[in-house]
C-alpha cells in the first residue's frame, strides 16, 4: 500500500481527491489537510510515500511547501492553473493533474506512482541478510555490511545513508520502511521518520535526543517515543 495524504484549501476539491484515494485499492489515505502549513507537523512525525498537493493555496502554496521539505515524499500536484506544470516538474513531481479531475485521469496518475514505487523497490531488493550482516547495492557494487558496524541509518528522499563506526557512510537506493523490515528488531529501532538507530551503539541520551560522537543528535519523535521509552525502562537501573 502507498501511504498518502491530500492537501487542498478548497473543501470540495479536497473531498474529491480524498474520495478517489479511498476508492483506489493500492492507496491508503492517512490524513487530509486544508492548508500546507497544517501538514508540516504531521510529516515531521509520520512517514508518507505520496502527497496529492494543490498548488494555488493561501499562506503557503504547494510548490513552496514541497521545496521546504528536507525529506519530502513523492508528490502529485493538483491545480486549476496549467501554467504551473513546468514548475511542478522542476521539483520532481510524479505527475500534474489539471482540475476538474475525473477518476479515470486520477487513476492513471496513481498507477504511474505505483509503477515508480514498484521500480524503486525492485532496485533496492536485498540479496541476502541475517542477524549478523546484509548485502546491499551501492554505486554499482554489492557490499557486505556487518550489522554490528552500523551506528544509525538516515533517510534522504529516495536514498538512505548508513552511518558506520569505522568507515565512511554508505548510500543506497531503498526506503526507510523497507530497510526497517530487514533489520532485527531486537538490535535496531526506528526513532524518527528519518532515523533508525543501532540500540547497541547508544551511550548518551540528552533531552529526548540520542547523541553520537558528541556532535550528532538523533531526535526521538512523538510517534516512536513510547516504544523507545519502553526499551529504556526495560534496561533502566533504578
């Protein structure tokens, strides 16, 4: 399932797009917003695959909103103004839907997104893994990574950066959700939509942040805080 949100300041347009998403079997609507500003905090706490975003909105238009996101999901723009199309594709939009939008047109766009995510997942398929090491593709090479050498993993749009203890970070095309599924849950934990940490490498926690090397601070966000606190309580010496 592709996790989605819809953003549009026009109530009827928002209702229509949300209805189309619910109607499409491989799309899962997680939230809908009548302004881009209201969606910002949600995206900070939740991992979303795809956004349907209206461009012409008050306060913050859809283009500026997408540009402002450091780890932006993929986007399909919706608008009544055709002149925004070129600008939309400059921010790597998957598609551009011109209002009024019929369901058959919406479905073609949704299928384009499905093809994109399917291709991405095929490229990021792991060759082999267990609880000690895994193989990944990086820069036309297949690399073996010992899980004990991983400090933390950072999501960066379509890539993840695997930060290691004794070598430079490794970049690979894979989603955070996919790599999280492969890692042993007793050793690794998602603490933020953009971070997975090796629990065995945690030595310092400061103000709800995990500190690595005294200069790297990994935030523990609200969505993942309860699970992380349960882990701490289980291992806390009173």
